[in-house]
C-alpha cells in the first residue's frame, strides 16, 4: 500500500506520435505509480531474496509474455526464471523496439516493425531488477526481474501477491517499486502454513 497523499502525476505524452494517441479514448495515466482503491499498489515485484535451501528449480515451459499494445508495454512489471522463454509480441501493427538494459545479462535490442509480430529471447543469469525500453516511443518502459527460483510475484492493483510452495523456514522477502525503492521483511513459514506480509511505501520527505 501507499502511505500519504498520492502525487498528481502527469499523463503520458503521446502527442508526438498521433498513431499512438489515437489508440486511446483519452489521456493515458503515468505507469510509475499504479494505485487501487484504498491506495493499494500494483506493479510491485516481490521475491524471496534470502534463505532458500540449495537447489535447482527448472524453468517453466510456459513463456512469460510481454505485449506492445496501445503503445505501452503490457505488463509493466514482471518476473521470469533463468532460461524461461521471454515471448515479445507486437499487437499494435506499427514499429516498436524492445531494448533491455541489464547489467549482468546480455542486452537484447531488436526493432519490431509491423511485419514482425513476435520474437523471443531468454536470460542466462539471475538479475533483479532492470528496465526495458522502446527506443521509438520513449514513454514505453517496463521492468523485469530474472530469478533462479520460482518464488516471486507481482502485485495487482489491489496490492495482493502470492508466493506459493515455499518449504518451511525463515526467509527474507524483498519488495521493489520503480520510484520508491526496495523494502525487506523476514518471514517464517511453517509446514502447510500460510503467512501474510504487508509492505507500505511512501514518498521520502524533502530534506
């Protein structure tokens, strides 16, 4: 959840690209702060950052999908496992670009004209969190975390997230927001037990 009065964020400026603006009925809200009813927060990437037992978790065969739709990246925040297929779509039928900005993994930068509706890549090493951008439409941004385990999630607009299947133990949980940074918490999970953990973010007071 978000604490305090939410800042008034300007809408995304698509005026320079009339083709993009025409895909929307009105102003497109900024994506850097997604709030639901009661100031719940979406697009928070949450993962187990410490305490996992040594082990190898196989990447799912189901790909993680990033769509370029309405001149936006959908979803805005996501997680993926090392070696899992990253399936990138272009549903708009116009020129887009997918440009990842990792510090550990190899950069992926590919133009996607209208004729190229799908491309794929994978990431070879764990890395949290880095930006994805479009070099054609500068407001198009997304964020991705690459994990070597399946214990991660992204909050929906109602602020909820679920991380399933953790063995009993004590863990560090990290929650990340693109402008408000990270928070950590320690949780203990028993056998066949469900544990809740809340995070509250706020804008830092001016110094």
